[in-house]
C-alpha cells in the first residue's frame, strides 16, 4: 500500500516530522511510492492516509485550527493520526486550559505542562510497550502527560508524572519528540499498523 502522509503545518516542528516520516518510509522500503507533504487547509486532508500533528504550542495550533476551519475536518478525519507533544494535547478529550479546543479523538485527560517549564526539558531512555530493539531515547520539551485514559486505549509508556505514550486504533500520541531523534521506530510502528489495518 502507498501511504500519503500529511503533516499539519500551522506551527511547530513541521519540517522535522516531514524528514522523520521520509526516513521511516525509506527504512520500510516505501520511500519511492509514498509521499509526505504539508497540510494547511481542509481540502488537503482528502489526500492523506495519515496525518502528523507536531509539537509546538498547543494554544497557537488550536487557534490556527479554528482560523483555517480545520476543527470539524480533523475530528472526522478517517486516517491515522501521529500526534506528538502539543499534538497529544490536541488529541485529548479534556485539557487543563480553556484556550484550547481539543479534537477529542483519544479519550484522555491531559495536563499540558506536566514536567514544568522549558528549562525543565530533559531526555530519557524509556521503555515502550512492544517496541523491539530496547528503550527509546525520548526528548521531552515542556511535555504533557495523560493523567487519565479511557477504556480501550493502550498505554505504551508511563512515567511518575503520568502516561507519556498511547495507542488508540490507528492513532498514536506521544508526549515527547521522536521526530527530533534519529530513531524512526515509532514512526515505523505507526505506519505499519496503518498499512496492516488498511489491508485487512
Ligand atoms: N506543552 C506544550 C503545549 O501545550 C507543548 C510543548 C511541545 O510541543 N514541545 O503547548
């Protein structure tokens, strides 16, 4: 299956996700048959099998989603969503900040800045459920956590502050930044699950 991957390009780590997905596709031998491109408007979503919602500033991304009339189209998007950091905040059903209108695509309650401010950013090798090849070197920048997750959501990794990685159907949400490390295992896992789902 060819996969067309959009990266929501309103604010944040857009080019990093484009590069990471291109590297992941190359590792999976799909580099020539698949495309990765920027998404800014509702019509762009029609071309996507998957969408990345990058890290950045969730209040800003939420405002720009409204401005570009993307809220409803994102809520009804039928593909898989790979959401990191601010993206994870947007995927939730509830977040502790009234300025953000979440998409409600993963039933979880998120604490936006659970590890503190920018200067409290850190890196850690964390275990990810079912990920082959050992722990994942995760980069946390003003990272959120899920304080509660609903039934049917698979917790992939948890730290003292809360849940930092989940899978739900075709979606994956991570509170850290896999697009900033050269390890593409999580991007590949997301794509593999999407392709397996679509071929059954
Ligand atoms: N916690 C930040 C926010 O809610 C996200 C930080 C990030 O994406 N690096 O906007």
